[in-house]
């Protein structure tokens, strides 16, 4: 969610960058060192983290491995190369009992494994890397990935009423605003190292946040029902890991020392919902055409047009893949090879799905050559067509999961 927004922000500032995913593990010092030698970076930005707050209570080793040890590995690379590192931390390093906005010097005291592992990462970074920025943030939402806004819109469209916690106070943070801060720090070549707090300006409860999502969602046609948003206590919505009751971060330091104008959370949410409205329209258009093709393929089965069932199944999956390109703000390729399209998204299908996509593309491309049509027509029968339909529906549902708000 943050990494992809950061790519956009760096491009806007014309700052050259290279990004990594799972292919360069932060738990592998040799891989990090080799990558550093190859690309010779001037800065390191760590957007990786173990963020499954409740799962962390059961997966303590995994949380500490990523949030502490991985950060230490990156810190060593930064120190060895004598370059700055920017690291993202969280309001969960606090115990949530404060009654006033938390500044960077406020006593920490995490109440769960996630917060404790993030605090351990901060401590590792401070100990190892002399040139570091630690940016604590809270209540992050954005286009790329599951988040509270998407969850609320889904629930509001599927239920007559929902309950939202009203006794936890903080401030929502648009990932784009955070990415803009990071890009501004790099663009300015700042050497004002240290720990900073950043979230949207202002404060609200999760219930108030949900109410504003509903209001804007209705206004922009994203929420199509009259859902009741009812307040509830944290006790009525038990979670494995305890959440901070009060995690409002003071932005005075980031404003005064880094000279960054912190947007109001309401204003940022309006901009996000504007983007969401346009994005939803474009992505939905691809999905509607994908579903139409699938229905067409079903109709062709009953009429015995088995070759065209295969072709239309391919077109259905192709359009669903292109919906993901649209969602990720990537140029939609004008190619029909399903494996090449999938590869461009770094989505890894299992072996059976991989073979299926390869077969579909073969039939689709081969159908363009007249001399092959008669042979293909013999190969394809009702049983094969029904398999295509069943598998296509399965693949479509798998691809839909790659678009978080669906």
C-alpha cells in the first residue's frame, strides 16, 4: 500500500529508484549486500513489515524476525554504505493510555507483540545506523491493499447496519500523504535525522471515520445502501491483540523541523474518495466485460460452439487481468498472452492454473489461423468446454481477490 504510493511520489519528483519485493529478502544479509553493490543507492526506504496485528500474538518469531531482525540487516547496509535510511514505524509502540497528542519523546510501552516487535526494530535502527529517519504513523489507508476504507465500503454495501468502535481515538493517514513526506525528505537531501510522527491532522474515533466514509461513499455512488453505522465499545468487538485506546500523534515536529504541511484527515479522505470513485468506474468496466464474456461462453456451450467457448473464456480472463492493471494504475498492455499478462503483475499462479492459462492462450492465438480451426474444432468437445467454464470461473474469483475493495 505504501510502497506503490511511494513509487508514484518518487516519479513525480523525478527521483530515480529501484524497488524490491520478496525476491530480495530483508532477512538475507548477503542478498541485501549484493543488491546494494549492484544498485549503489543514495538512500534506503524500508516499507516492509509484519503488520498482521492479531496473528502476531501467535507468530511472535515471524513478527520479530521481520520487524526487528530485518530492520537490523537494512540498518547495517545503510551504515556500511554511509547512506540515510527511512524506516516506517507505528503508534502501536505506545500503550494507548495518554490523554493528549503523543510527541516523539513520549514514553513507549507496547501492549502486544506487533507493537513490541516494531519498537525493537526502532531500537535496532537507532543503535546501528547513524543516519536514520523513523516515521511513526497510524490508521493507514490507501489504494493498494486491504484497509479500513475498503472494508467499510464492502460492509456498508452488504449489510443494513454495522457496528464500529467509538472508544479508540486517533487520526487516519492517507498513504499518499505519507509517501509525499518521504519523497520530500529525499528530494531536499535532509540531514535532520531522528524520529518523527506523521498522520492526518485532526482527530476522530473509528466510528466517526466510518461515518465520513459512508457520507462520501453515498455522495460518490460508492455506497448504494442506507446502512446504519452504530457505535460500539472495544469490549463489544474483542480482538486477540489489544488496540491502543488513544493513539493521536503530535505532528508539531514534522511541521516545524521538516517544514512539511500536514493535511487534515477529512481533506485527504475527500481526495482519496474522489480517486476511488474514478478508479472504481474504470476497474468495474473491465470486470463487467469479463463477466459478460463468461456468460456468453456459457451460452455458447449449449449451442455446441466449443471452440468459441474456449476463445471467450480466454477473453474473460484477459479482461479480468487487465482490471488489475487498471487498479494498479499500470498501462494496460495490448497483448493476449495470459501468462505474459500475469507475469507483468508479479502474480504467481499455481502449476495447474499456469498450464490452464497457457492452453487458453494457445487456443485463442491458434484460432486466428484458418488452417488450424478444423483441427481445434475436433479437439474441443462439450466435456472440454465445461472444464474451461468451471476453471475460468475459478480463475476469475482468484483474480478478483487481487483487487482489495471487491
